[in-house]
């Protein structure tokens, strides 16, 4: 799991006015699970359920160039993404 994902997870909890304990309750896991999850370097089976509960995107642990592109895309205001989506689709179409 990336540091960026941990930051987004904690920011979303703050935005919702919720705690790690609340998230544990939503996930049906034991007390302290989120503390352990946030303080290990291992990926976890909890990433997808956490993303679903908090409605955030999952982390991307692959190619650093792709991660940079994704970060750039996140900074594009929602109302301005259609041209970007069209460009990406045009560039990725099979001949």
C-alpha cells in the first residue's frame, strides 16, 4: 500500500468526520485492525473494502509513470475531464 493511499484514506475519514474505529465497525473487523493496516508496508485484503466504504480510488502500486499520470488526472476539475477522456480513448483504441 502506498503512502499516498494512506494519506487519502485518512483525509477521507477527516472529511467524513469519522475515526479509524468507525471504519473498523463498517468493515466488521476487530479493534486495532486499521492501526495495523496503516502501519505496515504490506498490501492488504482490506484495500478494496476500505475503498468501497470510503468511496475512494484504490492505490496504484505499479509503474511510477502511470502513477504520475493518474495523479495528474485527479487534479483536472471534474467538469473539464471529458476532452481528456476522449484523448485517452483515442490514443488507446486498437487499430
